């Protein structure tokens, strides 16, 4: 339908959809114009007319239909093919009414788009946002890497070329994770480690450095907590979570920085925390711990910048995992 050097307009009010489609199309060599609303899309068309338009119907407001009608009014002598995105089961009828060339269901990555030439290959591309080889030869250490978010990070980064080291307290899920990643062709090392124990951290880092010679990325994902009201929380329970989620995170971070990242003058640290900006009712222990890690992250981002170490924190929000 369009050449490999074509310019494609994406109009969708969902930023995640825009990003996914944009990355996929740019990977195939297309020039992409991305817009989240009608006004922006029309303004960009005024600068450069696209060769193909991918337009979300954006129900119930039907801004997509409004855009198409206005586009055709302004550029009535230009015939630009259109692919309509819609979650509506009546999308084919809507497409006929709007005289568009093709339709694509949302969520479009759940369907087989092979019957629609303009999108052949899109479904296969949607399972990977990042460029192949993005982490080629990078060594990534992930704590709590045997399950949940940690394992998901290991899988994604491994598929993008990273060499992965996992640690966790429980040997069974750790072994299963290593087997799973290894079967996917990922170079992986798994070793038991309780981040509350400095000696176990030292033993882990010796093994990782012996195997891979360096550590480029540390993902501090390990942690544990339990729901409780503040008045029912014992001193022992509070200290246990603080020791694990705050002190343990610091112990691992300090050791990796001094044994690997500072000597090599480069490193990336990602701390997995929680949404604690407005407090954490029902989990005051982990709220306090994660707030400490948040502050630690900001402090180290400044102090360790001189060593080429970038430090960031990610608060994933509510995620259903095996640890939930």
C-alpha cells in the first residue's frame, strides 16, 4: 500500500498504543507522525501530508471520525489511504460509512493481522518495544529475580542481549527461572542470596564477577511485606520489613557500586519501590522502607554521578504477580 520510505500518521489518544505502533513502524524504516488529538493531527498534516493514516475511532466521542471529515474537507484533492483502529464490533460498518481502506481491531496485537497487507507483521512486532540487541553484552544483576517482576525483567533484558545474573532467597524458583531463561538462549547465572546478609552479598558478587567480569546494571527488586494496620504491627514485623526492603537494598547497592561500578566508572541502578507519595495505608512498614529507598535513590543520583553511575527508582503500581 505504501513504500518503505513513506510517512505514516498515527492518531490515537492512548499514548501506549501510539508508542507501540510508532516504534514498530520506525523499526521498519517508515517516517512517523504521532498525534494524540484532532487539533495536533491536523496541524502536523498542514506541515507534511502523510502517505498513510492510522486513525483510532476514539469512541464514544468519535474524534477519529471528526478528524477524517475535517482532513478530507481541507485536503479534498488528496487521496490518502486510511486504516481505522477501533474496539467496536461494528468497525467494518463504520469503515464503510467513512470510506476508509481497512480496519484493525483493538487490542490489535491480540488478533491475526496477516490478512491486512498494510499491517502484515505488526502483530508479531508488538511483543517487543525495544530494538534488538539493546542490552547486548551488558551484565544485569537482578535481586528477587526468580519470580514476578524480577523474572519478567530478566526475560525481557535477556532477550535484548543481556547476560543475566539472578539471586533470591528461595532456591526452587531460582533454579526454575535459570532453566527457563537458559532454554530461551539467555546467558544466565543464578545464585542464592539473602540481601540482608552482607556475607551472602559478597559471595554472590564474587560469583557474578568471576563469571561475567563486570556488572553494568543492578535492579534492586527483592523485597517483602504483608498487609497490616499500623496499630496491629509489632516492632518485630516493622523492623523485619525495614531490614529487608531498605537496609538490604542499601547493602546490595553499596556492595555492587564499590566492587564493580565505581572501579569501572559506569553503572545503572534501578530501585523497584512503590507508590508512596501520599503514604501507604495498610502497609506502613514497606511505605517507610520504600520512602527511604526513594530518598536514597535521589541522593546517590547526585553523589555517584561523578562515577558515571545513574540511579533511578520505579514504582510499578498494582501488578498481579506470583508475589501478590
